[in-house]
């Protein structure tokens, strides 16, 4: 079993992420369609996610340096 396919991965990206996936699909397929606003919302969502993951990675590295 690889690290990528652990039970936590299925939980986070499958079950917990399902409402987020539904909202993103609804932005692009729902009526009335406003592709520009949907793309802007998706950009904000991706940007925020990248920012949070990057900050978490940097904090993890700092903890590793300080305590190990």
C-alpha cells in the first residue's frame, strides 16, 4: 500500500471533498451560467488551498528543524 492510497486519502478527497466537488460542478453546469464568475471562484478556491498547504508545509519544515 502506498502513502497516496491510505484510508485518510479516501476520506479527505472522497467523502469530505464531495460537497466541494458538487459546488464546483454546479458553478459551471448550473443555470444561469456565468463562466467568468465561476472561474473567478474556482481561482480563489485553488489559490486559498495552495496558500494553506504551502504554509502548512513551511511550518512542518520549521518544526522538523526546531525539534529534530
